[in-house]
C-alpha cells in the first residue's frame, strides 16, 4: 500500500470514528465547536470565532446567541475597543464541554475494549504517537 492509499484509508477511518463519537452526544456540533475554541483559546469576538470556523459572521453570531441563551457562554465589552464584544465560556459551559468530551472518551474506550484484543490495544496505543506527529505536520513555523 502506498502513501496515497494509506492517507485515503486513514482519512476515511478517522472521519468515520469522529462521526460515530459525535453521534453519542446531543449537543450540536456547531455549539460544541464554539465552546471548544473558547476553552482552548480564551475569550474572543464573534468575528474571530467566525474566522476560526470558516463560517459567516451571521452564522457564528447565531450560535453565540444560542450559547448565551443556554447560559454556556456570556458576552462582555472588549477592554480595548468598546465597539466590540468578547464571548467567553461560563462555568456551566465548561462543565457541558467537559461532560461532552467525557462521553465521547467513554464511548471510544468501550469500543476499544469491545473490539480490540490486548495486542491490538497495545498497537493502537503505539500508533497514537504517530497520529499526534501527523497532526502537527506543517506547524514548524
């Protein structure tokens, strides 16, 4: 199998795995993505969120509004530019995000236990380091 075939099979397998893990959760992916950015990168404007997600500002604003209504995010004036508003994660938002991550990890751990032999589990554990290296490809700036 050449690199192109490996890449194609890996992309399909990882995509299927991610979709199956997402199916275990009721939180819409658009909301989870915004909460994830706020958790990893801290408060930001709706425009910055839209740029990170590569969506229109109106789309990001709608999701932010949903999260604020649910109490998972809040808005406050930007400290440097009062015309802007920062979106930030609330404690309930962080708890919801952590619970979502936990459910997905639990699902994956159960799948590993049910589907893989101990030797295969070891093989998978060793492969995680390789996947992390691939995920960093191009970050050498």
